[in-house]
C-alpha cells in the first residue's frame, strides 16, 4: 500500500517533475499545485461542504491555472496542452 507521500510523489513525477529539464520541472510543479488545490476543492464539494465556503479554494484553482499558463509562456516552447492530472472544478 502506498503512503500519501508516495502518492503525491507519483503525481508529481507523472506531471513531469522527474525530468532533468528545469523548465519541465517548473511546469510540473505548477501543474502539481493546481491539481492538488483542485482535488481539495472537488473533495469539499463531494462531501457537501457549502460551496460558499469554497470560494477561496476556487479562487486558488483559478490562480494556479493562471500561474501554470504564465510558466508555460515563460518557458517559450510549443506546448499544445497543459499537463492535467486532475479533474475539472466546474
């Protein structure tokens, strides 16, 4: 059975965090943060926590999306799709 730490490490590696290229690691970290926040937001919704209380998490997901987009643009390489290891917040 994998520990929580192993699962998170696996998700980070799946996003590209284990690549030697520093730009790939930057993108992977941003994707990992976005997906982790999105997972918390979706879990709150699933367990019936009032959506009004989720406002800050929804805003964090949006901010993480913007951050990832900026990093991808900074890297200045052709990326047709952003790394996505999680679900939608909608």
